[in-house]
C-alpha cells in the first residue's frame, strides 16, 4: 500500500464507524462540496480541499510522498520530535521505517481540531438531546478550544522534525476514535449490562484495558455506585476533546443514564454527578490503542509490518483460532 492508500483507508474506516451514521457524514461532505463549488476562484484557492472528501480535520498526511510504497510502519499515540528520533534510530539500526503514524493530532491537524467537535452535538442529538440545544451548548466550547490551540501550540515543530529526519508522517485521530466508540458500543450491547459493575466487567475484559490494569490504569467508575443501574448509555470517545460540561443537564433530561468515555476533567465529572449521570472512564492512551489497533489490523492483513511505540499497546484481532 502507498501512504495515500493507507490514509484513505483510515478515513473510510472512520466514516464507516462514525456514531453519527455513515449516511449523515456523506451528506455533510456533499454539502461542503456544494458550498465549495459556489466559491470564487480566489476563495477556492484558499479552501482546504481535503475537506471535500475527508470529514476529519484532525487527521492528515503531514509529510512524505503520498505515492510512496509502505512495508513497515511505526505507530504511536503521541508523536513528537523525540519520538521521531526513536523512529530514525530504529530505522537506521534495525529495519527501515517507511512511515510514522501518530494518533493525536499534529501540526495543521491539531490547529483544526475544534472542527471535529461539531460531531458531539450530532451524536447527542441521536441520544435525544434536541439539536438546537446540543449545538448552542457546544458552540462556545468549540470556539474556546479553537482559540486556545492556535495561539499556544508550536504547530510546526514535529512536522519540521519529520522533514529533517526524512520520515514520512501522518496522524489518524477521529477515525480511530470512531472505531473504538463503535467497538465498545457493540461489545456492551452484546452483553446488555444492567448495573455499573456488570458494565465495568465487560470493559475490563477488553485486552488493551486488561493490559492497562497491569500498569494500574484500568477502567474506573468515577461517578455512581457499582450497584447502580446503567440506563441509556452514551459514549465520549470521539469528537476531538472534552465537550461542554453544561451539556450534562440536557443529556440527563434526554434520558442518558451512563457515560462511558476516555477521559473527563474533574469539573465535568462533578457536573455529570450533579445531574445523576453515572460515568465510567477507561483512560485515553488505553482507548486510543483500541481504535488504532482496529485500523492497524487492516494494514497488517495487507502485509504491512507494524512496530508499536509511544504508548501504543498493540493487540491483533485477526488470525486467532
Ligand atoms: Fe487520545
């Protein structure tokens, strides 16, 4: 596979697993295309044309010839210049690395992270929160994140390092987060847990979380008693970063009983607690590993060798008897 094919596969898989539904995402892309067609020639030149087919602004090929063939990839959760040095060293001393894939957004993909946060409003709407409420509660938080990132991030650093070290680089964020959200949802639905304890048992059984437990970083009930009934479950796995804490009031009114997510700030947790929502937190890196693994399995099936680093717990879910 080429770098371009790998990236396109990530986006396609992300759309297929999107909690808003594949059709919804395709419709949004069509609308973006229609808007683009109406722009003037000058404005078209300024438009990020990747948005015409890739709905995930936090995932991009950042450096490298898209046509380059890839046999071996090094994949990590947080790729920065020091991690790239590891990849360079490994490539020189052991086996050649054709591409580095990071999970968390880098460079322009990080600067545009806020754009994927709109996803959260649509997911909440699918859980019964009126879309007008979900949108207006989320909007100030989205603009806050956008303002925070662009002024404080050293966005050029990692991409420059990749260029200097001659290492093609991409990041795959929301597509992988969609994959883990979808996976966890299916695992939980299969067993239909009644209480938080039963829910935690299902999550604990997932290999990446089992591995995290060894590091004392296993999933936890952060709000609610273990005997408490789960009610309707919603997920906070995808959508850039934590949304607006004010949403829990409305989520509770819409009938959401339990939130299962990767991470939650204390202030957010308290707000969920105030509105009687149970919260199970599974950990960021641990959950990111699951999403990346589901994508990486497809690369490995096509003969690409995967070398995990930067906190990725590699678990293969195919070829097992
Ligand atoms: Fe993450």
